[in-house]
C-alpha cells in the first residue's frame, strides 16, 4: 500500500506555528490616541482570526496599521491572515513590511522563509531567509528547524541533521525536533537510528499518538512485527474506533502470515469505516496473497462502488488478473500439448486484461512505476506463451 509520509506535515508545523497572530502590542508611539485605537482594532481582528473569519480579520488588521503604520505585530498578523486565504503575494508583502519596520526581529525572516518552503518549494530562497533570521537570533529553534527542513527536502541529510542537532542542544526536550530527526534517519534508510529517537519519545511522551504510530510503522519496516503489534495494541486501547490502527494491525498479521487474524482486523476497519474503500482494498490484497482471486475481484468491485475514481482499484485488479494468468501459465508449463491449448488462450487473455488495468493505473504517478514493471512482466509471459501457441496449437488450437 502507498502511504504519504507524515514527517513533511510535522516539519511544516515546526516552521509555521510561531508565526501565528498574538496579542502583542506595538512598541512604537505614533500618538497615544492612535496607538490605543490601533490596539483596539488589532484585538477585534485577532478575535475574528481565531474564529476563522479571515476577511473580517484582515479588514481590522489593516485598520490597525493605518492608525499605527509602525505596528509590527499587526503586519505579522496580516501576513498570517492572508496565508489562511492562500493569498501568498500579500502575505509576503506584509512580512517584507514587518522586516523593514524591525529588521532585528526574526519572525519576518521566518515567515518569508516559510512561504518559500511551503508554497513555492524554493528551498534555496527559504534557506537564505532562515539564515538571515539566524544572524539576528542564532538560538532560534524555529529557524534552525526550518533550515533543517529545507536541507531534508534537498536530500542533504547530513546538513539537515547538523541543524537539528543545534536545535536539540538549545531545546533538548523539543518533541518536534526529535521526531524530525527520526524522520531524517528513516529517509536516509537508517531506521535503526530512527527507532532510538522514537523509543525515547515514547518513553517521555507515552500518549503522543503520532510518535507511537511512526514507531509502529518503522518497526514494521524492520520486520520487528511483535513489537509493532504492541504499539498498535496500545493505540487501539486509547482509540478503539480508529479504523487506521485496525488496518495497520491487520497488515502486521498479514506479514506474519496470520491470515485469519489479519482478515478479522481488516473487517473491523471496514465496520468502523463503511463508506471508505481503503479497508476493502486491504481485504482484497489479503485475498490476492492467499490466491483467493475471485473473492479479491468482487471485493475490489465493492470498493469501486464506494470510490469509483480511486485509481488503486486498477492496481489491484491488474494483480488479480496477472496472478490468474500466472496460474494458467503454470498449468500449461506442466503439460504442454495441443489438447491443452485452451489453457494458453486463457492465460493470454488474463495477461492482456491485467495489462489493460495496469495501463489505467498509470494515470496516477504514484503507481506508474509499479504498473510499468508489471506490464513488462506480463508482456514477457505473453511472448513466451505466443511462441508456445504457435508451436503446439498451430491455427489457434
């Protein structure tokens, strides 16, 4: 199964959180009356912001900076409100204005760096901003983690770890930093090192579910299945109705070839998420492993009724028909003769049907590589079968 990596969300969270509007007041004095009115407008805007009413918040934040053009916190808040509306250009302009007002405050550099990191994936420009911020505040953990996140995206893992280590020295108990370090090790293909950090986090924060989830997934990758099951059991004790945890526990059972336990876990997930296709896909994949191909096909069709545009169904249907073809080919290979030419024709039909499904699966880039590999495999089988058919079956048998 394909899964999106959780660590990107965590790293973005590290960068973004400190840029949120606060009730900080301006230290600039444009005039007592205007300053007080600006603060009132800011307070009104801040309440709208907390309620998710971003247009109203922007209106009052703008009034605040109109009354007090040097109101640094209001410009930061305006930037954040614009980002909430995906108005990146105006957000960047507000951060630039804040930087002009107080170039000694690292938050504007952090904000612009975050924009380049998150919205433009321009990691070099993000690095420039984060580094400029560190010139102002060398011990700023958010800036250090922002740099580390950039270098992680650039796959310069050693440099990423260097910055995370600096951040860790400043705030040794920062959970997000330790989690990010574990994720870097996972990306580097060194899950054993990641386990050390994740287990340390679990010991310190036993009820942080995201850490346990990552630990469980990493243990599965290391084939430490019993330990992974312990983590999923703990998570399910806390959240018995979490269908994802049932799916993952079922997957561990499947890896252990405990197919009855796996199917039970998958069906528990199906019960908890009756409108989702994913539990059905897991069940179908289990049936494919067990060569229960008819049941697998019908389960996939059931999933398609729930999510007709889910491309993963075509991946699994391709697998079903490829295995039917492989089974027919194995029967043919054991007894090649003219009387068995029907088996050749069946195998060819299965492989061609598999190719048609894999071709549809290629529409989603995350499945394209796998689909191409299986198409090539099917074509190899087809070529061998066609040669046998010509030799043994003459005019089609």
